[in-house]
C-alpha cells in the first residue's frame, strides 16, 4: 500500500510505502538422513545440531546455520570429508515447510603428517609441540581449533592458519601450519616442548633442523 503526500509550495511528493507482513510459514517436519551407519547416540547428538524448531516460523538464517552445525558435528566425529545438503518443501496454501538435511559421511579420518612453514628464524618444533596433533589420532575440527589457540599462546605470531590437506586416496588429513611472526621474540624452549620425536612432523627453525 502506497500513500502519496504532495507539497504544493515545495513541489515535492512524499511517498510512504506500507508493507503488511503475511502469515508466516511454519516448520512442520525436520529430518536428518544419512546417519544410520553411526551409533544411535552419536547420530542423535549430530541431529540435535539442527537450529530449526517445529511449529516455529521457517527462517533461512537458521536453515543455513543448521547445515553448518551438522557439518561441524560430523567433522568433530572424525568425518573430515563429510558433506550435507538441504531441501525445503513449502506448501503455500497451508503455510507449512518440510525440511530435510541429507548427510554424506564418508570414511572416518585420522590426522596424517604435520608441516610448519613461515616461522622464519624461529624454531619449528615448539610450534608443532604446541599444536599437539599426532599422526594416527582421529581427525576433529575441535583439535584444529585447540591447536590454533595453543600456537597463538606462544606469543610471537601475528597470524596462525591451519590448512587441512585431505589425501585423495586415503581417509587421512595432513595439516599445514602456516604462521607469520609479528615481532622479534626470544623463544624459551623447555624440556617439555623438546621431549620425544614424531615422524609426522616436518619443519625448520632456520638451521635446517626441526
């Protein structure tokens, strides 16, 4: 509805547009498919990440957030190559929406090799030790987030990026840790950070040694 207001003196026309909101489309049904191979408790945990509520208005923001949350939950459960697609069927007469999310899990993945680059003159081994990503451990998104936070906590880096590198021929995800030093910093390398060795680690500290 448009209202028109004319001003004879100023020769201007002011238009006011009135928008009347129609009846909302309510969520009638939500289903998550593709999790049948998982233990029931894990499938339930992943499905619970859906943000849409039954008998509440359908919201595309919550719909997109649900897809992201489902994917994050699957990746935290070691399914690094998982994917999810969604479908929405809307009945314009009844004002009802039926929502289906279809998950593709793939194989459960483990972490592979870890490389560190970009540290310049700083030693790479403390970075790897702080990340604490071990070859053969189950992949998880949370482990990558924890590793990023732990590397930042070392102090000298302006940015830290952990890049996943899934292998095409195996359920293994290698990790590239890319850091950018922010300022000159003297590393204090304690015994706890030096202890042990890991063949999955590679990197240099400016001397050619990891």
